[in-house]
């Protein structure tokens, strides 16, 4: 079926860490199995990374809807001075 992705903007400033919740990325594909949805990080943050909370400092390139529901994924700003704000898209 069709895939629908709704995302609220998340803005991070120097040194911030934001745990992704279902309020940020929420997707459906028309099936009754949202646990099978996978997100791919096709454009990683310029000043930071997406990582699993249990494995800090290790960037990831994909994660599942179940990871988001369980609040296991975060967006971390790399503490770059002068980098300003960055938005997760």
C-alpha cells in the first residue's frame, strides 16, 4: 500500500540530544503491521548523528518503528561551536 510519513520538525542546538518518539516520525503503510516499518537515514545530520541510546557515539543508518515506539533512537548534535541549530528531517 501507500506509505504515509508525518514528521514534526525537531531542532537541536549545540550539544543537544533528542529521543525520537512517535510524535516526531510516524509512518503507516496501509497494513496492520507498523512494527515492520523501517526508516533509512538517507541524509544524516550535518552536525551530529542518529544513534541508538544504548550505543552512544555509534551512528546508525536505519532503525525500525518499534525502536521509535520503545524510545531507543536519538538525534545527537555533535557540540560543534558555531554550528547553530539543526533540524531533523
